[in-house]
């Protein structure tokens, strides 16, 4: 990841927000926001949150640095723990915002999308953050392909764009690199339900790959689905019903390779004899 360079070191802002020089311009504001995000992902004290709010409040309402700090504290990344987000919102509501147009909203109910300018800046900042995390996505894909279900959890700092990149990379591996299908299925099955829901295209690709291999490449198809046995069986039944005896004959060749007495053997035998 590129080194984040700040005109004013974050430590200076966290210790003395009233004497720290202001941060000017969108580029510097983006760097400040990403540095704050990295810091908060590791945790932050109440005093640090208070000082970040005080530093933001010293800037004009339209200043990128102010939008950057608020965008991070309001969890524009969707990566911060909920308890920290609640504490950050409390610090914002109690901040020294002065008499600006946005003050009432920040005090009564601070929301990221309450100010279109703030939301747009935060989205651009998070897109930059996601780009910087792409090497970590590639590294995590490599760990999955090497370790399967024993791979470490997906890093907590991955943004939605990084999750999309991870999902797309695994889906493409399933579609085009058969040697990785089993290990990716092993990883998928080891995930918690919310991750499985998000990674549903990976599951769909594994089901499709197994179904097509059994129907078209009986001599080298997997001897059992990677996952989703019932979905694979339903796809095979539909194909056999549509294509008739030629498909049934190829399925019989596949059945000859499957271990008799297993549930999958009985499923295929029922389709062949059906």
C-alpha cells in the first residue's frame, strides 16, 4: 500500500487539534481521511474522537478536510465496529461546530448523506482507499487457493469494492481454472452465513461448473458436486428431461465412475433409470 503522507501528522491532530495546522485541498483531505480510517480501524479513545471532531470543526463547512473527517467518523467505509461508530456520533453531536448551516444536523442527527457534498467526497475517498487495498485482495485470493477452508478470515478493513473484487476473482477462477474449484468450495463452505450470502455468485459458479462437467465430460467430471448437491441434481434432471436419451447415456457413463452405495450414486442412478 502506498505510504500516506500528511502535511500535518495525525499524531499532532490527535494530541492538539486546536494548534495543528489546517489541512487544505481535496488531495490533502483525502490523505487525512484515509489516515484517520486506518487509525480508527485499530481502535480509538474517546479523547481522540473528540479531538478529531474539534479539528474538523476548525475548517470551513465546505473544506475537504472537514468532509473527510466526518465521512470517516460516520462510517462511510462501513468497516468500523458499531460501538466505535456510536461513540464517534456522540462526539460529533457534542462538537464545537459554530453557527454554520450544517450545525443543526450535526448536533441533532449526524448522517453521511445529509449533505450531498460530504457524501460525494466520502465516496471518492473510499474509492481511493479501496484501490490501495487491491494488493491485499490479490494476496487473500492466493491464501484461499492455497489453504481453502483454513484460510484466515477476510480482512475487516476490506471495503465493499474490495469484497466485490474478491467475489469476482473467485468466480472467474471457478469458471476458467478447474484445478481450483475444490479448494474454493472448501473455503466457501467454511464461511459464516453472511459471507455465504455475499459470495452467492461463487456458489452459483461452482454449481454450474459441476453440472456442466457431469453432463458433458463424464470421463473427468468430479465424482460428487463441490457443493449444492440438490441444485446440481436438479440441473441434471432438467437437462436429461430436455435432451433425452443421449444425455441419459452420457450420465450412465458418469455413473460407472461414482462409488456405489453413496448418496450421490443413488441420486444419479435414479436419474438414469428415471
